[in-house]
């Protein structure tokens, strides 16, 4: 029996969400967008995703209102992909999935997420709450710092840019010829 391409018979909000973000690469594209990746080639090299798959995922995410395509250069024309509020709302899901993956599969902390404005060195809780001040931290106030399990000398420029502490959603710069 062939696997269906949708969950039309399911009366379930999880099934409906999987229609949009359940494809293998989609949450990784959203994760990278949260990390500040905005440009097609940066997604391509960081994810190691086939071009056709990336193009299809980006189009789907735009059509679903999770990403917005913005022109950042006219000549030659170049666009970037920026998370919308709907896309940013996926942060708690990705946060929880990352913690679950760390606990059950890797055991190694690749990145830590902290409350930037509070200044605490403690990692956010599983729901994005700051252990120091007790608030659920808004995504722009989340600082991502490299963990001890991260490769200190990665091959691709996006991974190298992510070796420095940075706030989520802040664009990364991998090519100084095209500054943000």
C-alpha cells in the first residue's frame, strides 16, 4: 500500500500542521531561519540540501505564510527569506524537539540558548523560560551560544558564522561582499 501524500482523513491539528512542516527538510529550513540564515546559498551550503528540494521548501513556506521573500539587492536581483510571526511561532516546537533529540539521541550540547537581556549564563528551560527571571523569553531576546559538542572548525561559512554568540533572528553574514 502506497503512503498517502496528505492526512485528509485525520481530524487532528497535529496532522494539519504536518501538512505544512512535516516534510524532512522543512523544520531544518525554519531552524536555520531562526538562527539568522536568510540567503538561498547559505541555506544550501549549511543544510547540504538539493537545490530543487530547497526551492520547493522555500516556496511552500512562503505560500503558507511562514517565510517572507524580500529583495535585498536590485542589481543583480537577490532575495532573502525572513521568518514571519507565523514562522517565529514555531520556536517553541523546535526548542522542544532539539532538547528531546539531545536527551534521547546525542547527549551532546551543540548550542545553548539563553536570555540575552537578563544576562544569565543559565540555559533557557524547555518552554523557553528564563531560569533567572522566570519570564518566557521573546525570540529576539534569545541568545544562542556554541556548546561544547560543536565542531570548532566547520567547513561551511554558515557554521563558522554560528560559532559566535548571537541573538536569534539576527541575520548572519557569510560574505562580506554582500553585507546585510
